[in-house]
C-alpha cells in the first residue's frame, strides 16, 4: 500500500485539510491518506477546549464520503507529546507499506524540520510531501533535499484558529468545514464561551 499521513490538531478539521489530502492523493497516487490527530503537539501551543473523542468524531464525519481516507487515534492512545518518528515507527509495524510512508506537510511546517525529534532517522524512513499553498516561502536548501517532494494545491486560506474565532464571533463557518462537521459543532455547542 502506498500510504500518506496527514497529521495535525484538527481542532476542528476543515475543508483545507481535506483539499490538501485529496489533491496530494491524486498527484502522488496514494492508496490511502491516514488522518492522525496529535495528542500534544511538540511545536505548538495546544489548548484543547473539546475532547479527543469530539476531534475524532469530526474527522470521521469529514472523511466519511472518501473511500481513500481513514483516521487513526494512535497518537491520542499513545499519550504524551506526539513525535512523528514514534508514529512512523508504529505505522511500519502495523501496515504493509509500499516504499516509504509519505508525510503530507504544509509549507509552514517544513522550515522547522531540523528541530524535530530524531529528524535524521525520520528522513531516512519517510518521503515528505510539502504542500506550498503560496503563503509560505520554503527555503531553497530544504526544497532541494532528496527526501522532499513539493507540490501546489488549490489555495484555500483557512485555519482551525479562524474557524474557532468565527464561531466565537457568531459568524458562519459554512463552506469552511464539511456540512456534517458544521452540524456537529453547532449541535454540541463546541468552541463557544
């Protein structure tokens, strides 16, 4: 299986995540894209106002119509800080992988690659797919590394932070998240004061 992984807090998952995953899947012919929400991200402040089960449920709702998408709560179950190298090692133990695992990353994350835990080991085990959405400049030194493939996807400038802010301001999030996710957020009064 040619497997790609898209990680993140998914707090909440939004259409930008889905668009990046789908366009990368088509470009690189992945058999599956695995959405893995972090437990505690190592490079980001993460104040969670919803439960892990709620994040997982929103992911399930968002990807339900795409047979090439799947989710895993492996980082949540493992607990502690979510290090990519630990996840990759676990994936190699649990899946039959064709070639290397592909990690889909936004251009905003790749310039910090050399600060990641065990990055030397990680880059031997994965192929990084860096999505340049046009709003981040990827360093030429990084772009030319052999374990990195860059691609562009349809621009969709939305973040989970923006969605949470819009909910607090009682603004619409329609068309920023799948309808099923929007309904789940509203029904469960998520991200409100």
